[in-house]
C-alpha cells in the first residue's frame, strides 16, 4: 500500500484578493472551489488547482483577513514545489515573475521565489510519466504551465526522528539523506527536510498542513497504519469533497491523508467551479450569515471573454 503523492497543500493568507490575483492570474491556476473552513465557517477556504480540480495540483488557503505574517520553522513546510515541463518554461516563468516584481532565484532547472506573503515556492523542470495537471490561462501557453506538485520541503531539528515513521507507517521510499518519495500507482511526490531548530511562527504566508492521497478503499487502513506506527490520527472526518484524517509526523509537521474523490464537481458543474460560494449541505443554512462577512472576491475568469 502506497500513498498517491500529495493530495493538497493548505496555507494561510491574510489577503484573499491578493491571494486570488497571485495564484489564479500570475501562476495561472484555476480557482476551483470557494468555500469556508468547516471548523470556522466565517473563514474562507480557497482552492486552486488544474482545470479539473485534481488532487496533486491543489494548493488551498484559509483566509484570516489582516493576519500577521508568519515564518516557517521546525515542524513546518517551508517550500512548495511545482513541476514544469522544460527549460523554455523556466525562461518564461523567470520573465513573467520578474515582470510582476517577484524576486526570483534560478539555479539548475529550478526557480525559487515567494508569494506576496512570503510563502516559499519553487518551479522545477521535471521529467516524469505522471500526468501533467494543467489549468487554462489566457496568458500562459499550456506547454509552459504548472503541471502539479513535485513535492514539499519541511524544516526539522532532527530528520532522523521521522525516518522510521515515514518509511514504516507511511511506506515513503528513501531517496537521499533527508529526502523521501511517496509514490502510488498513478502519481508520486517528494517530501524532503531542511534542518533548523528555529521554532517558526505560524501566520500568513506559512503552510498549515500537507495532505497525501489515498484511494477511498484504503483510507481506513492508512488510519490503522498511522496508529500502529505510533501516530495519533483524528477520526475520519467527512470534508464533503473528500474524507480526511490528520496527525503530526514525528518532526511536528501536520499531515493529512485525504481520499481521491468524490472531488469538487460533487456540488458544482466542472465549467463553473469556484464561481460562487460553495457550502457543504450541513453549512448551507449559514449562507445568509456567512456571505456578508467574507471578503468579496472577483471571479478570476470573468474578464476572459472580454479579451
Ligand atoms: Zn487539508
């Protein structure tokens, strides 16, 4: 049994309009779901992904308006890495990001930069047989677009603390000294450590958790494996778009294991994903209370027809 790579990465923003502009317009991802967190329905939960809202391409944000900026430290993800297809794509992104006044650093097939709130991001030229997960954008040719996650890097004070759990309970394969791969039948992603004992500060521009993909029929078995490996998972929680368990791996990073499906078309047609506020059925009765409190957001695709 192996996890099918990253399902989604969830981070925190203090500025939903700026977040939509950066991830939907600048990076060219599709806003595939605009909903609220089930733990606090006055808080936006925004999902950006490929055209179909696929697991493996999905970066999500909780919005706490005006939240102060955080800083990644031990037990936190410090960088989210996407695949791109070629050096030409890297040239394109270097120029595009510089044109947006984003400071970029390019080394050996990789471009590192930060989002407007300081979240560490990277685009890496990767050869893989995994299906490219691409969103449509009027400004970004499909062959140059982001293709889904390659992996995440996290800080730890002691990489060895997590090794037995990652390789044993989660069946990650070691790929280098502090580098692992979660690869299932369809997709894979890396999980790598950088060392620090700085505790970090949660806040805007930091990652909240990383979720790994499980076929629905294996989800309960993964929960048992986490328990047997010494972890303390939550019960299975129905997130409506997928089912989830949460636990901290030994280095302190919050992990989730989420099911592949039912997915984002469960309450909206594919062609209109993310255009209106989606509330799971148990939260629909709160719509009149919740909608006026949320920051108004544009439909990033509204202007496309006018181009
Ligand atoms: Zn999640």
